[in-house]
C-alpha cells in the first residue's frame, strides 16, 4: 500500500448518533465566535449529553469598514462550499455587519446564497446568519424596542440601527465604542459591558442587545446584565446559537447566558 493510499481521505468521517457538526463562516480576523459558541455548546452538551464539533471557513477581513465588509460578502459562497465538505448539519454565517452593509433584509439573500453553494457541493444544510438570527430572534421574542451596544464607528452603528429598525424594531439608544480594527474589537473586556449598559437610555426598552457584533466578547456579562437590569439580554452570538439549536431540532438548555438560551422562553415564529 502506498503512502497516499494510507493518508488521503476521500470522504468525510461518518456522522455519529448523539453528535452534531456545526459549520461556521467567520471573518479572518475574528477571534470570538470560535470561543464563545463552543463554550455555549459545551454548556448545552453538559445539560443534554449531545456532542458538538465546529468546522470553520474564514473570509478575509481586517478592518471594519464598508469596503472590506462588502468584499467579504463575495467570498461567502466559496466559504460555504469549503465548510460543507465536512458534511455539517448546519451552517452559521458569522459576520453581522457584513450582511447589514448590503441593506435592509439582506440576510435573506445571504443565507440563500450560502445554502445554494452547500447544496451544489453535495452537502445541503440549513443556514443561519448572525444578522438574520438577531432580528428574527428579537421578533420571535415580541420585542419592539431595544437599546444596544456596538464596537463600531458611529456611521456603521447607524447602519446597524437602520437595519434593525427596517425589521420593525425601534432602537431607543445605541452606544458606539468606535473601534475600527477587528482584532482590537476581539480584545475588548466584556467586564466593562455592565457599566456601559447601565448608561443606556432604557426607558421603554423590552430587551438589551449587549453586543451587536460577533467579534465583541460579551458572554461573561450576559447573565449579569440581565439580572441587574431586569430585561432580556441577547447578543449576536446568543441569537446565532439559538437559531443553530432550532435548526438542529434541539431545545436550548444553556446556563448562565440569559433567559433566551436557558429554555425558559417559548418563542414562536423562529424558522430557518
């Protein structure tokens, strides 16, 4: 037997019962989604016994500006083909603002493009995007007014505000941390978020979006802010996790990450 015959695989490893493969498409400079999502699913696994593995494709992006965001969009189909080679059970497109930069409702088209690319590659899978997950989850929660925090420069934050409001949700207040470099966004301290959230104009708000960005770390602060402010707290990462679980036909059972993922809420209208 030759060395190539021994070492080369011609097909993905067969799937195992009680385990799911999650495909991620992330910006090349993202350092957060591949830490926060595995931690959330570790807690889900701890509660249910179901196992999860993660399989990523990366699309080039260093700076969070309109030009690089739009360029990243063109790479989504190729990334979908690459990640679908692992025969994943669901694909999550994890760059919220790259999708929102395309205009109101753009998550629908982005998800269709990724789903088509995976299907054409012979491995169809349900698809969610962090942009779509955020607005759909807020809608399913019945939320009509939010306050939110973003790491973006103010013009990009305004674009996110307009996108969310285009989905019928009023943004009462939006704090911009004004960090342009995506690696620097991933180094922001989530322990600062409770103090920032306290200063949001929250009168009339029905939920807090603690991180409207998949790169800004927030998981350690989600439960603390929800407990302190008495409002549901979600992030781009927790909304994406919620939709991944729904796509897998599983009920959230995650501790310490807000009521959305605890299983305490019954939401309607969430489909992928």
